C-alpha cells in the first residue's frame, strides 16, 4: 500500500494539516492541538486507490528514532514525503534542515522513487511583502544534492493553498492507478472537443482536487469547497442525494454535480457560453466518468 509520510519539527503544523484536510475538522478544533506521540497511522481510499497516512511526531527524540533504528519501517514504501517547516519560527529552521537532510538520505535509501513536498507552512503569519522572498530563500536552503524530486510549496490552513497542494499529492498517488489515468485521459479529450469548457475538476468529499484539466481549474477550488461544506445541509433541505447546482459570477459560470463515493464534478466556462449548454455538457462528462469508475 502506498504511503504519505508527514514529518517535520514539533508544532510545525503537520497534524493540523492532516486533520483539516483529511479528517474534515474545523480550524477552531485544531488551534490547541496536542503533540503527536511517536506516530499515528490512518488509511484513505480515493477512486479505489488506498494509501496510508503516517503522521510522525516532531520531537527531536522521535525524529532521531525515525531516521535511526526505525528507518527501514518508516521510510519503506513511501510514495510522498511531506516535510513541514514553520516559516514563522526562524530559530527552528536550521534544526529542521538538519533532520530534513537525514530524512532525505533515508528516503533515498528505502524509497528512491518517492516525491518530496517541502511545505513552507504558516506563510500567512509573515507580512505579505516578505512571503515571496522567504519562500525563495527557504527553497534554496532546503535544496539537496540527492537525485530525488522535491516540490516546494508555501501553505496555510487558513486559505485554499493547503487543499491545492494536498490535491497535488493525491494526483501523484492516483497517477499509479490505471483507472485514474483513464479518467484523466477522458477529461482531457472532452475538453479538447468542447472548447467552451475552460476547466473540469473532480473533487473528493474532503475538498481535494482529484482530477484537474483546463486553463481555469485554479478558479474552481474555492467555490467547490463551499459547495462541499454545505452539501449535507443542501441535500437534507431538498431531499436530494445527487446535488446539481450552478454559480454565476460576472465573468464565469460554475456547474457542480455530485457523483458516487462523495465525488463532486465541477466545471467552469466563460459567461459567454449559454448556461443550458454548459449543463448538458457536464451531464455528458459525468456519464463518461461514471462509466469509467
């Protein structure tokens, strides 16, 4: 089974990310999070792809064991290592880099094909005019000579950045699934044949972009999460198990359609496209995806 490994120093935000993104907990509930002792392990299944999430305690005594005597167990079968750095705590950055280098060495030893997501977390705590410079400096500092793929992303649980990045991780997991690859190819082909649609995305019930194709998919994540947040209430109010709804702004039309397994199909088109046309096309897309899933 594939594994996502969350690591980083204590209080960097690992457990809060996992709880908000994968467990649907509110931001208020994670403000006073207790430190993770040793590690916790949970299992998720999205589009028939099962994977484990390891949340490793960030106390230095635990990290030393993880990169030492437990290294083979912790770092074997890892698809993604998520290394979380609290960029608002400058005093801890050098210590985080020290353990990061050891973790990368162990990952290269036991899961050399893994991808590393290096998160510059709590970026919202920095002044806006500092964020780009800090992220660039941190990316240079956390570079490595190891031949391993590292993606650097500034994140916060107080905006959509964390959902976007976690969506990238899920797409990395799903890239190993033939079924998921087939769905991706079908969405790509559908957009090519229907130029009026500027983006199609499928979201998990957690609000993670499982599939994304098209030029404007980055504009979908916020309204999609708003729909998912209110889905249960809307379904109960209107006695519906297959929610279909639309949203129109000055420039765009959004279409949302609930599918099986809690998946939400979403589409975006420029306002010049007739709403009814867009809805018909999204129905066609939904039928294609359902046949493939």
